[in-house]
């Protein structure tokens, strides 16, 4: 991902997002608010950077991709709304990427932003559950299981700014052998998912967003958007970091 300088121009929007299908999160749907979702703007010492997604996992921690952390020194985290201009922003200068993160092939693409103060949980700001901490891997998410990913990413490959409204895609986990045909992944650290019905996919500005599935009847973050083959391409699957694989590391950083 190339770094670009960001010049934020915010305008007040009077209209709500229409509930129909739009080409944001390619061929995705306008999403209802997801209280765990975080918009992450990351900047380096020269005030250059980009943006991606993240997920609230505790009152002090945002789970995201390591590519949104390594090489950057400031993170502006937007919370609390599915309308971009209504996000509440918290700035952090503390984050850690996995010590074995490889930017070339996105191995171990997971990281954690630590907020400067504890969040107050409400109906609009609350954490998503993590896979259970234990010695035995359950393999979440399972092959052919459907998950949801949301983000404020680009509208099209030609876009130069994020979506005004949170968008949502539904994808199903594909066999590992197909995932390896597209990405140089190490199993089981990554998995891939795709949407063969509406051909929805993530776009630039969505990397780091959470892939959420149902585990024993409750929503759980089981993946982190990590890999796309081209800008806003919708003909190949998305690659995700498998959260369960890194559950012990997450605890070592966050104590949760």
C-alpha cells in the first residue's frame, strides 16, 4: 500500500444512507451501525498515511491489521456511528504490531492500538467478542461459514476518498487450497472469503476491518481484513488474518 498525504475536508451531511445496494465495499449494502466498528486514520512522522478499519475489543484496545501500525506514530480512531461525519475521534500514540509481521506477504498481519483513556460503553460504542482463549484451536471461522465485514472504504478503484456511510458485505469462507492460489499465506494463520452472489468485496480503506461470525449464538471477530489482489477488485477473494491463531498474543498485549 502506497502512502499518500491526507487532507481531510469534512462537510455536514443532512441525508441518511439509503438502505439499498451501492458500490461501496464493492457491491455492498449500506450498513446499520455496528458498535464495535472503528475507523482508523494512521499517520507517520511526516503526517502522511492512509486509513483502514478496526474493531473495539476492550475499553482500551482496538484490534486492527499490523500494516496499519508498522511505520506510523499516530492513530485517529473514529467510533460511535455509521455516518462518517458523526464519528467521535480519539487520538492514540501507542500501538503494537505482531513482532513477526512481514509487510511483503502480510504474514502475522495483526496489531493493537491502545487508547489513552477508557471508553464508556453505550448502545453505540461497545466491544466485539474474541474467540475463547484456550489450548485447543476450534478452527474459527469454518469453511463455507458466512461472515460480515463493514468499513468506510473507497467507493471504486478510481475513488480518492472514503465512503460517507458505513458499508457492509457478506462473504463465505472458501477452502484453504483456493486461498493459497491467490496469496502466499501460511495456514492456519490466514483464511479467505468471498461473495459469489452479489460479488461484494472490501476496498482500499477497509483493510484492518473485522470479519464477524456467529459462535455459539453470539457475534465474534474471527478475521481481520489483510489481503486484496487489486484496488477494489471483486473477482478474487479477500484474505483475512485468523484471529483465533493469535488469541494468546492478544492476551499478552491487552490482558483480556
